[in-house]
C-alpha cells in the first residue's frame, strides 16, 4: 500500500534562512507527487507537482526515486511562507491521492 | 468563476444525530472527494466518487456515507454522529487532466 511520511510536524526557521520540508513515500509503481499548502484562513491549494518541474513562490521539489523522497526547498524563507504543507502521492489506476500528516512551517522575523 | 462550496461551515451536534455536509462544485469535474483533517493524521480520505451514481469507500469510511445523483453535488452523511467524528471536513474535486485537487473551505463539525 502507498504511504507518505512527513517526519516533522512543526518546523521553525528565521526569515532569510533556507528551509527544507521533508517528504518520503512508499509505492511500488511510478509515483506522481504533489505539494499542497494551506495558509491561515485560506483553502488548501496546490503548490507544485513534480511532473511540471516548476518553481512556485521560490519553492522547488525534486523527485528522488532512489531515496523515495520529494523534499520541498526554498533558499530564503519569507514570513508569508508560514503555513501548513502537505505532501501527496497519486497512485494506481484509480489515481487516488494519499496525503502525509503535514508540516506546520513557521517563519520567524 | 467556477468554484467549490461547502455548507455548513460550522456545525455543532449531539451524539447519535444524523448530520449531512453539503458539497457543490461548478467545474463539472467527475471526480469528487471527502477528506477529514485531524491533528497528527493530516488529511484522510473518507469517500470518493468518479461520476454520477459512483461512490467508493476511502481509508476511514466507517460511519459515513455519500451519494452522487448529479455531477455537481457530493453530500456526506453521518448516520449517527459520534464524538470521534469531531473534525474538519474538506470536500474536493479534481481536474482530470492535471490531477489537481480544488478544495472547499472546510466544514468544522463538533459532536458533543
């Protein structure tokens, strides 16, 4: 069965510091991975997906099949990056999405 | 603009009562989902539907049911609410081409 693990429930960094939110997955097939973000008082929304290889709001994430990871990175964190981040795996013919337990990121001034 | 809406946004009910949470989307998406969000568990899939008259159980479906009589709506029913069902519930619909989920604003349910 597929699983997504986000080992850090809480992560705090100072403004301007690099940030990395960890995501590991287990899945025997070819994964499609996503990062979703929930800002305070806003809806969950897609941040980025590995297949598009894009950078959104300065964030990037590289799929590492050898380490089964899809860590989210940003070189210089901003206070507006404070939010709950969810890693998600889409798998199988039914394309079900499995979410990790989330990481609450706080960027301190 | 197309959107997805949930109602009610907040609900307090008593153990044993039936509760229905509404979800309505105007994107004409075939795929719709209900998740619950709990601290330490993230988002867990309750039920999902891939089209009219299609419903499927997710990871935590016990005590919940859904129906899909049209493309736009996927109501979630708690037949006999339990305190363990106190949670924030999110409905989502999915764009088939990209796999992107579009979420509602959430419904906070408290079962006393």
